[in-house]
C-alpha cells in the first residue's frame, strides 16, 4: 500500500514541479521530498517491536541512564504474550508502582466491598447524674480513612459529631476516667522495615496505626523572610497540637527553589525538627508532616470537642500503647456506643492509586495478613501477598516485597511479575474498579512511581486501532531530573 502511495506522489509531484521551475532545481526538490516521504513511510511501516527497540535503545544511550538499569515489559493484554522485554526479569525498586500489586491483592483477598470498623465504647458505669465512672475508648480497627477529608462519611467534623451525639444519647455529662485511643490491634511498630529516616516524619511517610486519624498527617504553615539570617517563620500548626514541640532549623531559599523542607519526627515523639529550605515568594502555604501518635491525637480531638460543650474529662488522654508502657491493662468494655464503618475498599483503592497514598498501602498489607490468619504485621502481610501470587503461577523470587506502598527502596520486583499481576487482574470482577483507580499518564492508564533515583510506570494502554497492551517500565539509578518524559518517549512507540 505504501509503495503505491509513494509512486503516485512521486509522479504527480515531479510533473508539477517540472512545469513550475527549472529541471535541475525540480530534481533536487523532488529528491529531498522523496527522502522525507520514505522516512515517514518507513516509520509508519515499523511494527511495535521495532519501534520499541529503537526507542529503548535511545533511552539507554541517554547520559541520564548511563549508570542506570532500565527494565521494560510490554504484554499483549489479550493473550499475555510478551511483545517486548528488556531486563524484565531483574528485581528493581518499584517505588509506587508496587501499589498495583497491593491493590490487586487486597481486592482478591478482602473483596471490593470490604469495610473497616471503629468502635466507641466505655468501661465502668454511668451514674444517675450522668457521671461516667470509667473510661471512654475509641477502639481502632485499622481504618486508614477515619477523619479523612476525601470522603463525606469520614470527615473529621462528621466523625466527631457522631461520637458526640452517641455520648450525649448515653446520658454522659462528665467523665471521671480517661479517653483512651485503643491502638492495640496492630501492636506498637508503625514504621515498616526498610523505610528511610528522611521520609518517616513527612506526610507521605506516615506509618500505619490500628487507630489512624486524618490520614495521620497535619499541616505546618511557613513564611520565608529576606532578613540577614534568611529566617523562615512557623506561622501556625493545623490543627493546633499543644503537646508537640517544633524545633525550626529552616533557612530561606532563593526565589524559585521551592519546597525543600523535611520534618524529622519519629513515631511517638513529641519533638519535630524542621530542616532544609523554604523558598522566598513560594505560593504554597506550608508543608504536611506525619502525626507522631495518631491514636493519641484522635483521643485528644474528642476530649477537646467534649470540653467545648461542657463535658469534662478528669483523667486526661492516653492510648493503649502508653498504658502498656506503664504496664497497665486496657479497661474491660462494658458498653459499646457506636460503630463507624469505613468507605468500601473500592473507594479506598481509587484514592490509593489516584493520589498514591502510602498510608493506605501499609494498612491494606496488614489487613491482608489478618485476613490470611496471621498477626497483622507488615512482614506477614508481604508474605501473604507473595504466597497469593505464587499460587497464581508467579515466581516467588520475582517478588521481594518489604512494604505495601513501595516507599521502601529495599522492595524489589521484576517487571515481568508486575505485568503478570496486571494481566491476571483483567479477569476479575473487580477489574473495572481497579482500572478506574489508575491515573492518566502520557495518555495511558498508568500508575506512576518515584523515589530517590527511581522512576517507573505500570498499567494499560489501548491504541487507536484497538490493540491492548500491558506496560511496565522502570529505571533505577538514573541521574538528573526530568526522566519521565524520556520514559514516555519509549512508550510513545505503541501509539
């Protein structure tokens, strides 16, 4: 077809140009145009494998990839056959593309309608004058959405209002005991093994808790000044956290340098160190940091809400973890007041992948462990996840999983294994929800992933002719910035 097209263009063009200008000039122009046409036709006649080969070779020859490793696996989405693969069986750090595996596993093991539950209860008894001679307990069930602004049913104000109304309905007017944030279900280790110190104090490094609250993050508003000391002021903390001390070591950065602020705030600490630079004239209001003790903060917010309407708590706020530290047992529940259910798993996975919420991945992994009959730890969840996919035919050695979100640089997964999960997921009844959760990147449904010197994409693409592909591309140890657009140029070979 292309040969006939070229011949027809050549004959017509040459005839037209010959009549318009001299023969020698016409021949030169014709030759140039003919070469351009040949290049275009050649490019159009290349099959996807040839295009991918050329694009991949261009990427690995790029100076940014000189000391890196690039893995690429492209499958026919209908058959699962590998169309193109390079380094596809090397285990590489995945960054957030690991979320495609975590969410597929959660759908498979928990079910798309799965919901977490959080219970408000009390110990002791309520006297005739409305005094609770006992403790008020918020019993965490692992819900990562409690107090989240992303869902109408889980917003902080709505949760607090429901708790308040249930307390009032029980006739409680005064609490002699404590408000206890019961975070005992998942133990005291919040940070997964393999996470790095620079991450864990920041919102994206917030660790899981059986009683999570407001996605385990808070905001710090900042302003840089042009003083001789290049000071950065902490304007306010939202919400107010009187129990937390902030040590400000920030310096003002020059205009255009952006946000280079890191919060160093270990789990359960009451001191946060702010380090780095905050640019002059930056449009952002501030940064978000990780709540050091979500269960404590949830109990603190409830205490503060009750205080505002005149219900006092005489013995303050504590958590199950703090009681254990003091070798005190949790009080026995005598009455449940209210149980709040989370949004369905399908809704959580939507935000998990769309906004790459690391916290959700760690909650899901621990819940997978629990559902598999194991202690709800990160390690047991990762093992249960690997076992599940090994049962589906994947090689155990291709899945070295340390966490649920991909924030750990120690996680190693092959492109082939990830592509296989994506392929098998198409066969499941929950697949429409899974596909809907993947963001648009480069005109494709691709989950992105990025940690230090790692950039990756994984997902699906259907071209204009209806050909369907599964794509996993991953580069580790690249240099410089702006690598994503170069990865996209490789994937453009499928367009």
